C-alpha cells in the first residue's frame, strides 16, 4: 500500500485535505521566495527542508509503515526553518509580499509541527501500533 493509499484508507478525511494544504503552504509557496533577492536563501532553506521532510517521511513509511513517528523528519527539518522564518519576517530588508508568504508558510509549519511533536512524543511513550501496513 502506498503512503497516499494508507492516508486515504486509515486516516480521517481531513488529514488528506491537510496534507494537500501542507504541500502547498509549506513546500511550494516558500519556493516563490526565490523571486526576491532578500529571501533567496530562505527559499533555498525551504527547499532543503521540504526535500528532507518528504524523503524522510517516505523512507520511514517504507521501513515502519504508517506510524506516529513519521512526523520526525518534519521536526528535524522544519524546526530550524520556522526559527529562521520567524527572524527573517522581522527583518527590515524584507518587503510586504515575501513577508506574507513567509507568514503563511510559518503558520502552516507551526500547525504541522504541533501535530508532529505530539505524534512523536506519543510514539516514544509507547504508542507504536501501525495505523496501516507499509508497502512491500
């Protein structure tokens, strides 16, 4: 079973909607920051964090299945990124449009990280039953 099938089959419907929004708000939208010279490095950080997150989640899914630990790659990649975004949004060299883009990405990642930290803590605390079986 693919990751997408596992989510569609074993997660509430809102999770699939959230994952689509997450893809747009936390991965695609921040890439538009490459347009402004003052936020090009931020766009690069966002790209790197997005790749680490996606590759990490997919790799872990293949190894462990659909478990609560799948939030760990987001924690590793996005925690430093949201800290960077927080400070960059306050920078006087960033104009209004990229500041709004960073704000949307920041809010999206913070919401996701709230779920991710909760799920990873629950996994560490012993809640390790797979929610679906990984692809074989």
